[in-house]
C-alpha cells in the first residue's frame, strides 16, 4: 500500500535582515500604513507595541529620514484622509502620501510650493465625475451602503466620526460576510467594491451582539471602505512607482491588514506587523504569499524592527559597494540597529523579555476626517 503523503502546512516567514538583505538594500521607497502599524493604540506615535510610553518609533523615523530621499522615500499609504495626512507628513518630515485606501494620491512640489492631489478610479469610465461630483458623492448616490445595511441588520454602521468630510471612499465598521457583501454590490454602476481594512476595537459603537465564528468565538469588528471598483492601496502603489520610474523590487510595503497584504504583487517585500494575526484567517494568506514577512513586534515595535533591518542591509550594501544614494544614516540616536530589534531597545525599558502574541488592537483603526483634495501650500 502506497504511503499517504500529506502536504506540509505553509509556515509564516519572519523578517530577517540577513535572509532578506537583497530586497531590503534595493529599497528606494517604503510605503507605510499608519494605524495599527506605525502608530500604536489610540493612534499614538510615542508608545511601544503594547501602548507603553516610548520614543523608539520616533527615533526609527529620524534614522530612516537621515538616509535622505535619494536613498529612501517614506510614503504613508493608509485609509486616513487628506487633512490628517497633511499634518502627519509635515510632523514626520515626509511629503507625499496615498490616502483613503488608495483612492487619492498627493504630491508636494517644493519648487512651485504647490500640492497636486489626484483621484485614482482606474475602472470607472472617464466621464464619471464629469459633473463635478467627487467619487464619494457618486458612491453615496448609488445607495450601496443602504443595501449592505438591509442585508446585515445591526451589523454595519458608519465609522463615526471618521466617516465625515471624505472625498473618495466611505469608511464603515461592522461584522460582514465579506463574499456576500461584495456580491450585493455587483450590479452598481459605476462599480464599487468593499475593502476590508483590519480588526478594530472602537470604544463606542451601535452594533448588535456579535455573531459567532467557527470555533464559537465572537466575530470581531472590522473597518471597511466602500471604494470605486479597481481602487486599492496596491493599484495606487503601482501608479506611484510608474510616476517615480521605480520597479517593484525597489519598493517595500508595511502594514497590519488585508488591504496591506494585497499590496504584495506591487512590491518586492510586503511586511506585516505581528498584530496582523488578529485578523481572521490572515495568517494563512500571509503564509501563502511568497514575498510576505511578519515582524516579531506588534504595531510600532514591528515598524522599528523593519527600520533596523533596512538600516543594517543598506549599511552592509554600502560596505560592499552595492548601495545607491547617500548611504546609511548615523545610528547614534538608536545606539546601533540591533537594539531596535530587542524588546529592551532604547526608550522601551519596560518591554517584556520575550515577545508574546498580541492582543486584539484597542486603537481606532484608520480614523478619518478630511477636507477636499486641493492644490496649495503644504
């Protein structure tokens, strides 16, 4: 009798500065999600992955900025709004960003002192919006949200207060059968789709009791975006790379949700921070994505470990004459990059000696409050 051979379960791959050195050293642009990734609980930068006061993430931003934009550009790629990103990029020393889960790209021109803001609706006909309406106004007129509300009573609502004053997408929260929800939107013209943007834990909501998932666990609340069909973080990254004349091998994405993992085809390396595993079934999708990597740390701790790996790889490449641009940053503020990967790194004296599996995030994910995209001063 022939032996039965069972397929091996795909294993999660963790970011490793040595193993991933080639992809890290080639990177010219880092696309970063914000909430649940760069930012900690309650959208705070100055905390560690568990919410304790820490300056490690801020120090990592400084060290990557010291590389210079010829060596590495950092570009937020998030569900947040234009208004929020104008302030966040200014505070972090960055310039360009992708907003509303890929529906808006915005570029600062230092020479002219103006900002160019673009809507990305790749699958909509050219005449859509010709009457002056924004993509969001077109989506709202199609009544897609009302369809979903009727199909999932008590399990969907606007992600208030961050749903107001948006321009291209609507942000929702709830517990949906994702495939069924997409099918309900299939005949809307121009076409719209639903983007799942990670598990959230709002302090207040009006949803009914949670239905149970397989295994008897209550289904967590997710953030969702109603977007023009074809719009995604992935397509926005691809458009941005074409604009910059860069290849996918020169790009890295870091995030914590499905919308971030779906950027993997557009980049050389797609990094997920540890709390991504709180999203239902995302671990299997991470394992099945060849260029996806996990960090040991959650939220900002994971972002710091990616920064350390980037600095290490670029320093090594410069030593062997393979790096482009200005070379690695001065690591003085970080006390050497390996300390960034340590749970006892600078600014984090209270971190545990061994990393543990993260709890569900307690931060409002992808909070939004935006004004219309405009051209003007930064």
